[in-house]
């Protein structure tokens, strides 16, 4: 990846990141974010989403299984021979061929059939919400990976600019030393500062390559442009209560937890219904005494419920309560997370303003120091210190800018105001 160079005689600015005015329009088209079509393709191809879709297919099949019921017809065949012993002085009569055929099937009670149908439908609904939750979680991961890459880009660009400035300063100091206008110590100091800046730039470049490769491997559909325009972070609009209502009402996590609670309660109702055993009905035909007797009949068997059925019902009811408690705990966690992110986003914008103001002042100080050095009114050590502080200040300001933008976008993502990835 090729980076454009910073101007060597001007205040340092991240050249690959051209700061624009406030972000206009929908955040779906924000210049500092991947295009919406790339985001949608990346989320659709994510393994986490594919796994959730496979789970939905499994639950659809499970719904069919529950609707069909667990019972099947059973056929019973028997064949035997009968011998009859008459008077003591007479021999046995027979043998007589005898046979019977029976067809039996347990009958699922209507309450159980209704419970199974409701359980299957709820399972499919839960799996469908799980797909949406997987899409949202993948979008979160994509946003985090994108901003991790942006931070590495900013750091690499800023380090490159600092290295070029100090390299130019080292060159001019070396020429002054050759002409006798600078001491050998100053030339050595300038060379050391340039070498240190070059090492820092190479380290930043390595980190950029690592984050770039990670983004490319995890989300192949996301392009990594040479230029990304970073807007100035906007003040967060809306109260905490408004953001909590907006996010919680659209939270896939909470929707999934609620669906799992309903599914657990339906399972508890099904276990309670199972305390009443299902009867087994059947019909049978047979032939006795070699065909002298013909048999046709029906059968009915009813198991007696035992302690196992009662224990299973109690266990499933307790599990449903546990799932409900976990849902409530998740709701508290989500609200606390929203409050934390709202506070972070609100403070981050002000922090960026102060950091940018400080960076501008440090850059102005560095420019004044450079002019003072040219006029012989300042030493090289002062210039090197001013340049280092200016570089660090600008890097801190740009990283603070990214923190503010990411915090804002994360709230918008959770409120479904960012990336129309699940519209279909």
C-alpha cells in the first residue's frame, strides 16, 4: 500500500485521511465507513451468520418432527401350533395352525399435540431471531475491525510524516555542520532523532500490515481504500433514556433472550402435559384351531404415570425459571452497556475537541521553534522536542477522533441507524 507524503515544511497532518466537515446525511453513506453493499456482502458471507442459518434449517425440520409426533404404527405377527389332548385313552388332536396379526399405535393426546405445535413454531421463531442476532454481532465485529485498521493507518501515516520531517531536519543540520554553522553534537542528535523516528514508522507500518491482513481475512468483501475521509465528530444528540429505548426496542440480544424464555416455558408446559401418559390403541385379527375360530378385536393399553414424569415436569419448570432470570440479567447488562457507551460517546467528542486544540498549539509551537532555529534564536534540542511533542499531539488527536467516531457509530449500529444489512 502506498502512502502519500506529508509536506515537510508545514504542520503535520495525516495525509491519507483528509478531514472534512461534519458528516452529512445518513450514516449509511459515511465517507469513513465501508460502502453499504460491501458491508451487506461481508455480513452475509460470515461463518457466524452461516451457522445461524443452518440452525434455522434445523429448527424448521424439528418443527416438522414435532408436528408429526413421536409415535409410529407397530405391527405384531404371531404364528403357533396347538395340540389338544382328549380323553386319557385317546391320542392328541392336531396340530392346529394358529396365527394373529395386530396393528398398534400410541395416540398423542390433543393437549400434547397443541403443545408440540407451539413448541416447534417457537423454536423456528427463536432460530430466525438468532440469525438476526448473528448478523448484528458480525456487524459489530466488522465495525471494530474497521476502526482498528483505521487507527493503524493513522499511526502509520503520522509516523511516516514525523520520520520525513526529522530526516529533513537531520539533513539540514548535517549541511550546517559541514559549513561550520552547527556543532557535531547537534548533527548527532538530529541523526539519532531521525533514526528513532524511522524505527517507529517501520513498527507502525508492521502493525498496519497486520491489521490490514486481519481485516482482509475476516471480511474479504471489505475493500481497504487508500483515502478515508474522517469527519469531525458531532455532539451526541438525544438523552440516555431515548437511546436506551431506541436500542433496547430493537436489540436482537434481548429479542433472542425473550424468545428463548418463551420456548423454555412452552417446554415446561409440554413436560407438564407429559405427566398424563398416552394410551396405546390397536386392532388385531387371528385364526385359531386351524381356522375353526376367527378372531377380530381391538386393544387399549394405558401406562401408569410414575415419579419420573413428575420429576421431569418439575425440572423443566425450574429450567424455564432459570432462562427467565438470565433474560432479566441480560436486560440489565444491555441497559448498563448502553449507558456506558452513551457516556463514552458524549465525552469522546469533547475530548477530541480539546485534543485537536492542543495538537494545533503544539504544531504552531514546532513551527515557531523551526523559524527560531533558522534565525539562530533556538537550539536544535528545543526544535527536536517541539517536533516530537507536535507529532505525539497530532497522533493523539487523530486517535481521539477515531474513538469518538467509533463510539458514535456503535450506538447508531445498535439502534439500527447504521448499515441496512438485515432489511431482507
